[in-house]
């Protein structure tokens, strides 16, 4: 046997023979038998892939009452990544709603054995994330305030408690731990077999071996799914094919941005000190050492995440496809790649030094560029859904099965998970980008997760605006759906480095200067990443009237409209401009481009509307010009009268700025006097230079999205994805002005909203000021009242006008009055906060109107 300590003492470059994992995967003698010779020619849903995710979806759909659920697996259940997984389960996730996925998975796994009669091998000894640096302690505090308003049980614990729970630790460097009592691990094979038993119990057909050989879409939106055993006509198909998902996508012309990654873990023989313990050790995550470690019978199992330089992609599978017949095979182990992590583990858990290795597992897991799975319907292909790219399939399987089945059955997602939307990627997501980001994501598995985090691999993509070359040396860029967009600008002598922090950092003062630039003079911002759609045709007005809760703007005008779900949640916020009779320009946020386009396209098909919908996002650049001198600067460059009486707020016109054709909309997310100028992308540089030259006398300068956020918060402008999304209804979000319940059209969500209004709201969005020190709210922090968590912030910033922190938050209606005192938790400390009358700063159109009214009176 190979002794772990030998790696460090002898510096060996070793290989180990491959064996199957013990309880960490498929046990000998437990091969799943072929399915019975039953077949169905028609199905409501066909699921492609028999790993834990696909089987979970079959289980949930069938249990929820869907008839004719068919799962097709090319070889046998668990083949691929499921069978060799380490099986870790955790309530923890740094995201917000992904915590719900983890929660739902664990709660399902707790009851599954009783429901199905199948042993699942679920252990719940808890887990501890170790902090050995002050930055990591800050991260734990940051994550606690993002967790306290969830059902997840999570605590920061002191070194004494850590040692009590895990007595085999070397405590020299440990400062704190993040403890989740319900965490643990489960046998992936047994889990999948229990889900399969449940799926069959409720009427699903699980067919294997039944490889899918062809997918043929039909004009009515159904699919013909062909296999060697016959064809199935399906109302929808779900690609849950694991590392075969790319091959399935290619059958219909899609190139899913996925890549297999080699992940290794090591299993030891019996360790006397482990065997002597009276209770199972909690799962350990040494974040600085970048590995997990758990008890495996009387030994230990640990798995590292190597750096992006050392980790290994299975890139040949992307280029040439997965080898035929690969299913329950493993790669050759490579201990050289993980030596430094082995040494870190032996230092942290010294009993490992004398432990013998009995197994090394090196198997493929599938990564998307950002490590998150792709879950939901795919834009551009009717009734094609995906559940792919699971780097952590075991903990996601149960919750994703619940989430997707609910969405399929009810026509909308049960809660917001846009971070998993498969449509977050587009044509700009090349194979080279996917490889670079997968390397980075794997290597960054355990780095400190800061707010406003940026990751730089694979950038820039082909999706840069016409200003990128001009601005890249002047600012810190942020990544938005493939685009590079200025976050903040620096001046000579200022610190230009990317310095993430939980506290105010090097961008704080420059952003303050940009804020003053817009409030006192005039600023220019690159808004090219906006999603942009052109809709026209004889039914275009009717389609938008059906989709949007606001009225349709008159020709030559613009409004803010919201697309709602059938349950009355806010699916999207759009700027709708009526350019000519029956022709509209729709604008959405960069991260919502294909998310919103899919919703619009599906509504058009479902309703039989005669419309043409074009995605013109990559064709148009956008410049925003805002501030008290915006009119003066632009008037120098056009013969069009820009005066307040002639070019009114929310009006849109086609004109020329210095001979460059633009669609100008008098609107600005800053709340100040301003225009958005839509133009051909190739004209961006020339348009920008001419505006900057024209504004020299007025002191024109650039500003970025950080300043924009501070400005919009002071004006109490809501942001989709923060103040509103599929978790919120527009009434609680304070969007009443934009919701026209009395308009004749029976827009989507109208009836649900009427019911919500009749029942009365339970919570309301409010604006808070906070007296903090060197930290500002970001959003998703806990709001406290009398020692209890009663709500959460949605976004926040520093207000440069009143020199206090500012935040939006949801609180109970009874605590939503102006003047109400609450507390907001930031980095482990509760800061006093006061609900204020919004907006903190009146918008320019409001100020102008009040001035006119004052002169009249």
C-alpha cells in the first residue's frame, strides 16, 4: 500500500492502480439490471440521462402527477459522474436562492429511505469550514448575514468548539469555523436507486440501455426522440446527460459550453484514531488548503481542488466527443498534481501522515464556465430544457428536481435562479473561453468570495463595445454577459489595481468623484451591454399589451414596463419605446438578454401573434449622457431642438449627433437630465469622441456603473434582480405606478395581482439610511428588529450626498412606516438603520416640474 506520509517524506511521483470507490460510489455486485422491455410511443416529458439529476427529475415529475414521464439512459443508471462522486451534501452556498436548492435536496434525502424502502446511506455529522486568515473570518461574517434570513442552520464557531467536534485537528492556525449541523454525505449510487424506485412507484418509465440517436423537432413544438429500441414523441425533452450533454445538444445544433474536468479524491485504510472515535467526524473543508475531508468508515476520504495551472481538463472530449462506451471508467490517478494539498491535509490532520491509501478515484465531472449548472428552458428551441453542467450534482439533484418539475408543471420558476439560466451564455461563449473559465473556476473553488468579485480568465470575449480600446487603460472593467463595461475610472496617481474587499476599498473615492461629476456637471457612460430587441408586425402592439403590465406608450414615447409571471411575480423589467406605428425597441439588462427574449418569443408562439422579433443587442452601441449640462453639450452637436418643451422626458426621436444617426431617448438611470443614445456599434468610438470634445467647456468626464448604482439608489430606482425578480410581486416592490390593473388587456399575471392586492401585502420594500463605519450594504444582508431577523436588504451603496450608507430592504408591512428604526447586519455587527421617505434625492424631471409649478404659483 501507498502511505500518505511518503509523498512528503520521499517526494515520490506515484501512480496507483484503479479500484472502485467503496461507499463513495457503486459497490461491487450492485450493477443496475436492464430495465424491463416496456416501451411508450408518446410521452409528456422525455428525460435524457440516468444520473442522479435526471432520475430526480423523473421522480419529482411523476410524484407531482405528470403522466407519461420517460427517462432514457444510454447504458445504466449512475453511469458517468454520479457513480464515483464523493457524495458531499451541504446546506451552505454563497449564493442566495441556491441555498434553497441545497435545503430541498437535504430534506428530500432525509425522508427518501422511509418513502421508498431503499437504503440511501445518508450521514449527517455536520460540516466545518475552517478560517485560518482574518480575510476568511470576514467572509464567514459576510456569509452569516446572507444566511440568517434563510431556513438554513449555520453558525460561526470558536476554535474550542471546532476541536470538540473534530478532535484530530492541528489547531495552530485555526481562527474560526463556519458550522452547518445538518451537512454530511450520501452514497450516490444508493441515492439514485432510491429515486429510481420512487419514480417507478409514481408511474415513470426508466428505460436503459436506450441511447438517444436522434432528436427531431416537429412544427407543433413536439419532438421525435429516436433510440435503437424505437421512437418516442415527446411534448418536451430535458437534456440531463451529464458529460454527454454536449453530444445531445449537437443533435439539434446547440453547442453547450461544458467541459469535463478530472477530479481526484483519496481514500485511506482504517486509521486507529478514527476508529476509536465515539461519533462520526464532521465533514471538513480547509479552504486555504483547498480540499475537503470526511470520514469514510474507519478511515478518511479527502479530495483537493488543484490550482488552475495544475488541474486537468479532458479537452479531447470537447474536440472529439466522449469515447464510445465510456460510462463507469476512471482516469489514471496523478498524485503529482495534488501533492501540495496532501501535505496541507497532513499538517491540518496529522493522523493522515501514517495513513495508507487503499483507493484513488480520478473521474470526470462536468463544468460550465462559471461552475454553476445550466437549468431551465433553452432560448431559440421550443420545448427543449436542460439540467446540465453539474459540478456538484449530488447536492443539487434533489432540489433541482423539485425546482424544474414545478417550473414545467406551472409555467414559471418557483423562485428566482437566473444565475442558473442556460441562456446566460451566448454565441460569444467559445470553446476557448469555456476552457479558460473552467480552469479558473476549478482552481478558485475555495478562494475568498468577495462582493463585487471579478474573475479575469477568458477576457475579453469578442463582445466588446466600440469604446473598449479607448477606455480599457482608464478604468476598471466589469464583466457583463460577455461584455466589458467600466465599473469605475481612475486618475493619474490613483491606485488602479483590482483590490476586492468586504470594506470600502480603492474605488470608493474615485466613485465619489464620478457621482459629483454627474450631479454637478455632465458625465458619459457606456451602456452597450443592454439587451436590445426590435419587435414589429401587425400584432406587435397586442403582444406587448398581453406581456406588459403597463400601457403601451404612444408613438415617439417610452415607458418602463414589467413582464409578470402567471402568479404575479416580476419576470422582467423593460424600457419600451414606440418608434413608429407597430414597431418597438425593447431594452433590458445585460444579464437578462436571452432570459427575456425567450419569454417574449414563447408568448408570441403560444398566442399565435403575427410579429417579427429580432435580437439586435450586438448591432447597437449605447452611450448615456447625464448631468445638468447634458443638454448644453448635446445641443452643440445636433440641429434637433433638445429643449425641455420640445424634447420631453420619456420621449424618443431619431436624429443625428454630429452626422451620426442615433435613436435618442430622454431617460437616464441616474435620475438626472440625460439621454440614452442608441447607434450602430461601429459608430461608438466616433460618437464618444465628438461628445467628449464638445463637452470640454462643461468639464465633461466618464463615469461607470458603481457611480450609476449610487445615483439610482438615491432616486429610489428599483433594479431587476435586486428589488424585483421572480421572488417578488410588483406591489410589494413599490412598482404600483407602472402596473395598470385597469387597462383593458388581460395581461399575464393580472388576475393573480388582483388577488394579491385584495388579500393585502405581508411585506414592503423600504429605503433605509445606515450609520456605518468603513462598510456598506451590498444586498441580501439580514435586517433585525428586537433581536429577530425580520427581513433582508436587496441592494445598497454609500450615499455621497448625505454621507451615510443607503439600502433597499424588504420588511413586514407593520414595520414599514417612515421613521421606523431597525438594524442591518454587516460583517457580524448590527448597525442602526432608519426607514426614510423616498426618494432621498428628487429626480431631475420632478425638480423641473416643481420649479415650473412654483413659478406659476
